[in-house]
C-alpha cells in the first residue's frame, strides 16, 4: 500500500485535532490510535509503542481508568507488545 502517503495524512489529522480540539481531547486520542495502527502495519513498532502509550495516558487522564476506550487502548498496547515479543510487558 501507500503507507508513507497514509502516514502523512494520519499525522496531519492528529495535528489538526490537537490544534482545534486540544492535545488531550478524546478525538485526538482516536486519531493517535489510528496512527498507531498505521505505524504497526509499517513495521515501525517502536514508534507505534510511544504513541500507543501516549493514547493510554490521555484516555486514563481524560476518561478515567475504567472507561471502555481506556480499556481498548490498553488492549491495543498489550497486543503491540506481544507483536514485539515483549510478552512480560504485555
């Protein structure tokens, strides 16, 4: 696929959401989540990991630890860690 093109668009969406909605807004976190998926598909696991951790921190801070979106972020983080072979961290 055209991953580099998609990456540019995904990063633009995040910048726009941060600018309009704020860095901690749930829609900004959703844009970052999409960026994580793209980075993972590109094999850029370390980059994806940093963004995935940011998404979890954002969702915990804004939505709370028990919110379903926070749980989804934690699940995605665990799956990424498993993909990276970091089973004990997952």
